[in-house]
């Protein structure tokens, strides 16, 4: 019995040491009880924000805690502390983040939003934390709250667009992306999110009437990305994809446009020499009805496989072209390489049938 009592006493002590949930820890802060920073606090906040921007998280955290010690009603200090802790957690793998650290971060930011419920930056910081912690719905809700207070807050517009896309809410993302377009300095990530969003909308079955418009807007985003980031292969590759897709839906396509598509994929291939995708897409273009150059397509598929011998789409497409051309031995060799990688059972049955001939 003495052993059992000892065990119970240890359990009780350990239970009382567990801190309450973050929301309870923030509940003692007076609603709208924030104080304005005095001159010294303003200078410290500026220094802490600069440290945060420079990724000096230790300095930012020290500054925030010093400010909180001076006056725990300073909402900006709690926001700064939460931001520093959030970015520290972001730098760690999910399995390396401690529950205590995450709860401390959430509690700090909840306290900031309780003290200053009309602070868009506090809600944006809370949204950032939830996103880092993997709670996308909560993150999106926090950023939308921030935007209800400051409609053109860049970090919340960008995050809300990104999170909306990740949650499959492309139409919601489009609204945030359109608002971003109104800003004088459009972030580069906004172009990437814009391209993703409009490509997704172009493929949506219920958006067929706006398909051309969506593709044109994705094309614009990719083109602007190419200008802003000339070494990024996503710009020319995306622009080529949009132009190719639009061209396939037209009755006639000028040779100049065909040449432009070819040049864009060639440029993407040069910018990403180890990536098989741009060359594969170029081969698709070459064998399409727009060009119909089977020999060039075969050569390009071979060039793709020279860079990645396991690239399944190139293996299958090259085998198909060679089979039609009557080079069955070469086609079968490719099909044998592709067969273990095929996941679709119908495709596997068809390849097995060809291999028996």
C-alpha cells in the first residue's frame, strides 16, 4: 500500500505541473486592455522587429520578454514573442517541436489578440503560427480575421490565398489574389500562387466557360515570373504549357506562336538540365496535332530518358511511337522497363499483351 500511495502522489504532483491550455492561459488578459508603448518600448519593439526580420530569433525573443516584464499589457510584445517562437518552430521538423513550445507560442499570440482584438498584425501572426503547426483551417480563419481589420495586409492576403489553395478553395484564393494585384509591390510568391490557382480553375468542370480567361491569367503570372526570376524554369515552362493548351483549342495557330511554345520549353529545359519534365512536355508538343513531327518527338523523348532513364511517361510514349513505326523490338525493351512502374491495371494488361506479340 505504501508503494501504491507513493505512486499516486507522484502522479498527482506531475499532473499539477502541467500548464493549462493556451486559451485558458490567455484568458486572464483584459479584453482590449492593451496599453500604448512609450518611447522606450517603441524603440525596443523596432529593434525586436528588426531582429525578427534578420532571423535573429534569440534577440527578438529576449526583447519581447523584456518588454513583457516592463508591462504585460503590451500587445505588440506578446505578438513579437509569438512570432519569434513561431519561426523557431518553423525551423524544426514537426517531430522535433515540443508541445510546451507550441502551447507557449499559441498562448502568447492568443493573449496578444485578446489585449488588442482589432490588431490585424496580431491575428496575422496567430494565423502564421497555426499554418506552421499544420492547422490550415485555423490559420485561414485567423488570416481572414486579420483581413477584416486591414483588407490589404500583404502577409495575410498571401497566406490566405496559399491556405485556400491547399484546402481546395480556389475561388476563395482568387479573391485574395485579386486583392494582391492592387498592391504596389506584388510578392513573387503571389505570382506562383496565382498561376497555380488559375490553372486549377481552368481544369474545373464547372468553370469551362471561363477556361480561356483562367489560362490567360495563369499565362500572365508565369510571364511575369519569368521577367522577375529569369533563372527560374517554372516561368517559361508554365508559359509554354498555357500557350500550348490555348493553342490546342483554336482552329488555326500561327507559326510564330508554335515557335514561341517550342522556344519556351527549350528555355525551361536549359534552366533545369536535370529535370526530365520540360523535355517531355516539348516532346508532347512536337507529336501533337499542332506540329506532328514524330521524328523530333522521338529524339526528344530519347533526350529525356538520357537524363532520367526511369521517367515513366517518356518510356511509355517513346515505346508507343516506336511500336507504331514498326520497331517492335525497341518498343518492347522500353515497355519492359516501364511495366514494373505502371500502377494502372488496364495499362499493365495492355503492355503485357504487346510483349507477348
